[in-house]
């Protein structure tokens, strides 16, 4: 409940403040968002599995974001930033799909 | 939280067991007896979690509710330990989660807004920029070629227009010349005014025709003859002269009364010489008792027009 409220508050804050993304962060922000989404879906699934652990969620959230950004940064340094970020997005997308499938099974028994 | 949870990076725990080797986070389960990945994610726990796992999951749902909610569920499962310690822990963790999720929402909104509104090149990657630049250069080349082709055609059209204009000027000049020769256009220029003053005998048509022939031979370009009542008739190739009654003259069907004046455009000295040759026009008229007065005109005006007859039989040879 508080999580949903916080998410909505963040969205509202982002829409209201309307900040500009610094140029240095621009390649990493989308990947970080996708990684965070992956962590959030994992958390929702764990909660439905009744094995949610908040500390683990916090750690995994932060580490997911940092690792994803780090991978993209490394890829940019190596000159394969575009391909590597595509790979990261693919991997995270597959995981999100799996998590969503589990959540769906929990919610709809199908 | 407990030692049965390992870091998976996804937010749900991996139950530690003797049958489960701890693999790197996020890696698929390499075990051959792993369940169907579609059926179960490789990161999902194998067995059902213990009962005390439900307790933190339940508490994060709404950790700021009253203690009564804790009393009915959490205390039923958990031991009768100190309730204040987990409350504080969950509260701080919940705050942390809330902060993280707020951050996520914030960045999500910012990113969505940036992606939807910022279509400028500032957000593009380097290789995309290179590709865009390449596309623009190719387009520029194409447009340059278009420009040169269009300039070529413009040059051609301009020269064609100039040629057409020159042809039009030439045609106009020829039409003017032919109009003056055919008597359909008024003309002016240096020339003579030849007055025939009748003596005892009226001026006959033969004398006038002689004068006209002499003037033509001397290079006259345009002529008209006018009578005493200022009526004028243009003299062209087909003009005829007849003697009328009472010393009048019929020119092209029009009756002119004397004295007659022929206004002619041409070289004045040549025409004067042609008129004054011995036995010429002046001498003949003088022999008839009349007189011919030849006056030089700086600007002789031949303003009478000849109505061209419609050609019925003659056609231009194409």
C-alpha cells in the first residue's frame, strides 16, 4: 500500500517538477529504470509467494540499478554501448516477463 | 534477514538448501532437474517458504497500521518476542522501500517525459548521431544535385526566352517595315514635299504617275498624295491615278482636287535630283504651264493609311 502510494507520489513529483536529465546520465537512466522495474516485479512476485524480504528487496533494487548502469557505462567505454544496453534490456525484459507470468498465475490461477 | 535467503537481485529470496547450490545472481538454473522455465522462473524458490516468511511480507503491506493488525496475524505466527524491535525495523525498511519506489516513479516519469518531449539530438547516442549526420549529408548531396539540375534548366529556359524575345523583336521590326511598305502603318522621316501647281492645263494623272515613278526609282520608301482639301491617299504598289473632271484626280477611287502635294520619305537630295533631271517631271509640268515646288522636309509625315485588300488567291509559299 505504502509502496503504491510512494510510486504514485514519485510519478507525480516527476511530472510536476519536470526536471531535465543531465546529459551525462542520459544513456543510463532508461536502463536503470528497467532494472528497477525488474526488481519491483520480482518483489511483487515474492510478496505473492509470501517470501518477501524488504532488506533483500532494497539491496537487490539498488544493486540491480547500479549493475545495469555499470554495464552500460562499460559498454560505452568499450564502444559497444548500444549493443550492450540492448542486451541488458533483453535480459531484464525476459526476467520481467517471467515475474509477470508468475504474478499472473498467482492472481488468476491461470 | 535470515540465512535462508540469498541475494538474487530480484527481490525474492532463494531458499538455501543442501540440494541447491548458490549460483550467481540472475543466472538460469543449470540443474538438469530444474522445472520448466515457463512454468517457473529459474530464480523462483523451489519449495514453499516457511511460515515465518509471511510475517515480513505481511508487515510491509501496511506497516503504519495500528498494532491491532499486528496482533492478529503477526503475533499468531511469530513468537512472543519483543514486538517493538521488528516494528521499528520494518518501519525503516518500509520507508526505504517507499523512497526507492518514489525514486523509481520519479525517474520513470522524468524518462517518459524526456523521451516523449525531447526529440532533439541531445538524447541520441553517438552512433545514432553519426548515422543521422550521414543521412543528412546524403540528403544534402541529393538536394545539391537537384539545385544544379534546376539551375541548368533555368538557364536553358532563360536562353530560350532570350531567343524568343530576339525573334519577336526581329519579327516586329520586319512587320513594321512591311507595314510601312504596304501602307498599313504611318511613317515619318526625312523627305520631300512635292507640290504640283496647275497652270493653264490641269495636272494630269500621267504627270503625277511619272513623279511617283521617279520618286520610287530614287528610293522613296513611303508616299502619300493629298489634295487641296487636305484629303490624303497613301501611295502603294497598287495605287492607280485617273484623270477626273475639273482638274481633279482620282487616286485609288478617291477624288482629290488640286493643288496636289506628294509627301515622300526617302533621301531628299537623290529624289530632288531625280525630279529635276532634264525632261523629267519638273520639266514636263513646266512645259504644261504648271509649276512643281519641291521642299525639303526634316520630318516628313506619311500618315494616310492604305487598307490592305484581302488576298483571295495568293498564298505564301511555306
